[in-house]
């Protein structure tokens, strides 16, 4: 003879799993994807290093002139 309680066991487990997943989904904070960070250009990197004091004025001017010359050649 088939026991009626055994057939309900599967649905009972299904509903427990359903509600657990539903609660987790509802209460998981939705965090926006951070925007892509733009890459610094070589000139921006040079300026940042100059402002931070990593390079001297003469070296900054020399490298800046080189970057500007290279930029004109590629255009």
C-alpha cells in the first residue's frame, strides 16, 4: 500500500527551496556595476608624476616635448 505522506515529501522540499531562494534573491543588495575606468594617457601620467614630485621640471619638459612631438607624427 502506498503511503500518502511520501508523495507530499517532494513538494514540501521543493517549496522550502523555493522560498529560501526567493528570500535570498529579494534581500541581496543590488550593487550597480562600477563604470569602466578610463585609461590615463601618457601625458596625464606624466603630469600626475610631475605634480607628485616624482620627476623634476627639466625632465617633465623634456618628456612632454617628446610626447607632443610623437603625437604630431601619429596624426
